[in-house]
């Protein structure tokens, strides 16, 4: 046993999850020996999820990428040889300089990143600066949240936000397209507390998730029809006089027009036909929502991933204004708290460096981009970091076909040999959160946190920021832009930009310094307590009101009122397609994975079992499928296999497969995204993963 003293370091879970937990790490002799949830963090309250509790296994995983490598085998085979950092950086810089100087120009280079880390520095700082300075194509990061952001923005002028800690005061909680118990477990703990104080929990989800199971009432809505349900609730509320006229008159725009639409077009019988919910349930939900107070809607991402996802969020976020629940602590609606953080992204990312006229490529359409289906120039180089597109992108067959292009130069900066690194020409090893410095906001609470490195980088791994410093140096870019330390970047991030808008609250960082964060740990944003941003209107929309009627949508030639937009692939509106592919497939994440992260941790992979397909007994029987049988799931885009789980955990007509498996850990080398579509949402250009018609057949063993 070593006699060296133990050191405790404060860290932050970096993964793409609203909880952004505080962690404490014990270090002995340069090695992290214990990691736990920060007991003093007001939201983490000392516990971590099943994925992050064994996080040391991830950091010390034997399959960590250890040094830079060059491809030696065919693309996709994952065969590499070790090279030095100097050679790797020089190779990339030479290729980038060559492409930038060619007729195609620098826009033939595409960065591809998402939220592998949510840290402001390792997530979006010098990387953006580098690609902006280079003049590369811009990436529209739409794979997760932009449909809801756009929908909320139309109604509220910002994200639907309340202080998540106020949930303990709620007495009626609707988990709407939100698997809170799994995807936001620290908020679930507060919901549970509210329930013990008498709150009712309702879950609206086509799938009987752990959240639905633990709720008082599960409403198994037909996928993609949430806007119709919300309009049906409005119908009942206005018909029965349950609305808050005072709030509507003072703080809302267009209540009479929306009332007319709801009353004339969305009676419960019609809504029942669209949503598949009994009229009596629609009546009861409306009555309870409008009369049991305070009522909170936790709306999340499930309902956004459909063709009409933007409009669905726009519509649902009208409800709190109609019943006046923004007035109450524990009322309102919560999508994300991210808009409360006035991080100075412009200073970190330097969008002023972007050459005028630079094009933007939607990340959901990576397949199209790589296969030259978008206007020129062609993509000749791809630089992937903080993302695993070979597994998580829709329309996977096209993505993989693009990644296999011999003339594509692909760099992947990663911690592990993922499905995407298998296609790299150059692999660069990245540090994990224990090995680098960062600063974090959150999209599910109101604290700012600093992540101190607990240990030195393992092997030859480097933080993302350091990799872009090296690349900038090799490209001959201005030192004053790139020779900036991580600490200096953190200070820049905390310099809230001056602006005259209400969101983000410009003074939320007042009194929050890097020194204090380091000395004292997590600090709450400077927000009033209780935080009731819309109790008296004050919506950051152009009119300053909650825009039930949207002049902006009207000016754009769109429907200015909330409405139901059917999914792209819905048996009701696409009987032609449903004749071949009658089942609506949802593919939300498994509890032991975080998107495709953690699939390579043996203990968590065992917990997930193997790829399964949950199918209703009626749908199974008509296809001769029995429980445990191997099935093929397919449509025109592709197919994958899974084990059938015949159960009433889904409504008839819907199938569910939990993801997101790495392709290489599946029986036939492809996951569910071989069937998902790259079509976009109505607003925000978002992904439509759950808007996906398939057929299922029994497979021979
Ligand atoms: N354990 C774990 N936690 C995570 C993640 C993870 O992968 N694993 N991912 C993180 C990330 S990146 C995100 S974006 C969030 C996502 O957080 P959530 O939005 O809570 O997660 P999802 O499971 O994608 O979707 C929620 C539910 O929506 C349902 N759903 C699908 N279509 C519809 C619909 O049309 N209407 C309704 N009402 N419901 C529908 C799905 O069945 C699913 O149960 O979670 C974060 N937290
Ligand atoms: N079918 C289906 N597809 C989906 C979804 C779904 O529900 N169903 N969910 C979608 C959603 S909500 C999202 S957000 C996307 C997520 O898609 P991605 O953002 O690609 O998320 P992950 O799959 O978690 O992959 C993140 C990668 O970043 C790496 N990483 C972590 N930290 C660092 C770092 O510091 N440096 C570097 N260089 N790398 C790092 C991790 O090792 C991991 O491989 O997937 C989407 N895809
Ligand atoms: Mo996400």
C-alpha cells in the first residue's frame, strides 16, 4: 500500500445529460482511485447514475486510444499503425492546406462534432475558432435539440424554463415525451419528493418506460401526435372556462384566435382519432391539468424527433400561459435551462472569423453531404470529434457509404475505437474528463462548475483544445488567437456579453469568478429565488408577450397559430408507405448507455443485454413472432436484426428498440439507425429519428 497522501479533486460529469453532476475524485500517487457524486452539490446530492458511478473503468479502459495512428487497412476495418504526434499533425495540416488552396477551397473541409463533452472548452472553443479561421464549412448542430428550441422560441422567445429545484412544489407533473427517470434521474428524484408530498405524476409516451411505469397515469399516445393532444386540451379548457383570462389578456398575444381554432378544429373526438387516446382521457387530463396546482410540464426530446416536432413543442408551450401556471412556483414548463447561462460564446468561438458566404451543412444530412448530394464543393476532408456519427447518425447506410469513400480524408479525435474511428485515415487520442480542465453550465440545473484535472493525460492523449493549438501552429495561424491557455479560455467564457435582452439574464454570472469556482465548487447562477421568469409576462419575444399567435410565422407565410403537423411517416397520412411498412419504430437510448457512449464498458453492455425489439402481442401474433425470437426490422433505407420482446410495453402499431448500440457489437454489424431517416423537422432543421415506418419479420435462427 502506498503511503502517499490522498488528494481530492472536484470534477464534473461531461456527458450530454441535463443533470451535469458534480463529482469528487480521490487520487493517490497520480492514479484516480475513487469517484463519487458530490454530496455538497445541491442538484447531484451525492449520487451518480449507473453509467458514471463506475467511470474509472472508462478512464482506465484497456481499449483507450493511446497514441496517434495512421490507417493501414481498408476503410471501416479499424486497422492502424502507431505514428508520432508530429507526423499526425503535419499530415493533417498538409492535407488541409492542399484542399484550402485547391479550386474546392476550405469549404471542402467539414468539422463534425456534437456533445461528447458538454464542457465549454473541450466542447466548443478553440475547435470552432480553428475551423472558422480555416474557412471550413459550418456545421449546423441539429441532431438533438433544435426543433424544440425553434418551437419554444416562437411561443416564448426562449426555452421553456423554470428552476428545476422548484419541482418539489409541483402537485401535477406531466412527463411529456420525457423518460425522466432514466434520462434526467436527479430531476426524477425531485419529482419523487413532490409525489410523496401529494403530487400526481402523469407520463405521455407511446412506450411504457420506467418513467411511465412509476407514474400514476400512463397515456400511450400515438407517436408524433402531441400537438393534436395539446390542442384537444385547450379545447376542453376553453370550453369549460378553466383558462386564466387575466394572464391571457395581460401577457399573451392571440388568445382569441387560438381559442377559436381549438374550439372549432380540435374537439376531443377528433383528437382521439389522431392520438389514439380515448376522449374521456383527453377530457380528464385537461381538467386535472387546469385545476390541480401548481402544474408542471416536463417536456423533453421524444416528441421533437418527428416531422412536426417543432410545431408540437410550440403548441405544448402555449399551455402554461392558458392556465396561468407560469405564475406559480412549481408551475410552468421545463425544456432546458441552457438559456440561463450567459457564456461568452462569441469570445470563445470567434464567429467573426467566418469568411462571408460560408455555407452551412446540417449534421443530420451527413450521408447526403459525403455522397455529394448537396451543392458543391464536395466534402474532401472530415474532422470528427466529440461524436460518433457512424453509430448515431440517421440513414446509416449512406453515412457509411460516404465514410468508405477512398478520396475522403477523415480525421477522428476520440477516446475509444468507435464505429467512426474505424473509418479514419488519422486517429488522434483524446483525454477524458479526469485528464483535462473545463468549465460547465447545464441544461438541467442552474449551477456553474469547474472540472479540475485529477490525473495527468494517460498515454499520449491530449485535450481537444491542445490538439487545435497544435494544428493552428502547423497551419501558421495567428498565435494571439490560439496560444491561449485553457484557464484564459475559461475566463473568457465567464465574461458575460453586454446586451439588452432578458435572456440569458446578463447578470447571471455577476460575482462568479474562476477563482471562486475553484475554491468553493459549484455556484448557483445569480437568479432570484424563487425564479419565476414569466410570472408577469416578460417574454423575450418581439411583442414581449407569449405569442399564441405568431406574427413572425405569419410574415414567413406559415401558419401563425399552433396546429397539428402529422409525422412524415404516419399510417394515417401515408397509407401508401404503411402498406409496406406498417409499424412506427422508436429508438430511444437504453438506460445503461448515453447515446452511443458506454457501449464499450462490459458491465454496462451486459446490463443492456442485446439489441431487442419490443412489439405488442397483436403485432407479434399476426407476424408469427414469439418472445425471444430473432427478427429482422427493415424499410427502404436498411435493416437490422434484434431479439423480439413480445409485451404490452408498447401500443399496437408501435415497436421500440433501445440504443444506441455500436454497430460492431451487434450480430450483423449495423444498428437501428440503418432504418432511420435524415428528413428534417418542420422547424429548426432537427432530426426525425422516431418518425420511422418499418416492417418486422421473423428470422430463421
Ligand atoms: N441514460 C441516459 N440518459 C440520457 C441520454 C441517454 O442516452 N441515456 N441521452 C441524453 C440526451 S443526449 C438527451 S437529448 C436526453 C433525452 O431525454 P428524453 O427526451 O427523456 O429521452 P428519449 O428517451 O429520447 O425520449 C423520451 C421518450 O419520448 C418517447 N417518444 C417518442 N416519440 C414520442 C412522441 O411522438 N410523443 C411522445 N409523447 N413521446 C414520444 C420515447 O418513447 C421516449 O420514452 O437524455 C439525456 N440523458
Ligand atoms: N436512433 C437514434 N439515434 C440517435 C438518438 C436516438 O435517440 N435514437 N439520439 C440522438 C441524440 S439525442 C444525440 S444528442 C446524438 C448523440 O450523438 P453523439 O454526440 O455522437 O454522442 P455519443 O454517441 O455519446 O458519442 C460521443 C463521442 O464523443 C467522445 N468524447 C467524449 N468526450 C470527448 C472529448 O473530450 N474529446 C473527444 N475528442 N471525444 C470525446 C465519446 O468517446 C463518444 O464516442 O445521437 C442521436 N442519435
Ligand atoms: Mo441529445
